[in-house]
């Protein structure tokens, strides 16, 4: 079972049941990872800061 790179807690995911693009959250620290590869399993950290910046840009465009 893969572990969280942030806190090293085991991630509760079934490798056979995930697909590229799925987002997995660590139950221990709350870090989110996107599945970028399935064989072998590769995870990339989802950066919350980018989401906040995108939301700010959208709000500016609405004004």
C-alpha cells in the first residue's frame, strides 16, 4: 500500500481501482494527491495555492 509523502501514513487506496486524474486525500494530514500514473502508481501533490489564485482571477474578471 502506498504511503503519504508528507506524513508517511499509509494511503487507503486500492491500486487496481484508481485511474489517472483521480484525487486521493490522506486521512492523517489532509494532503491531496492526483494520480498521474497507474502502473507504477505515481502521485502528484495537488497545490491548493493554485486553486486559490484561480478563484481570485475569476472574481476579478466578474467585477
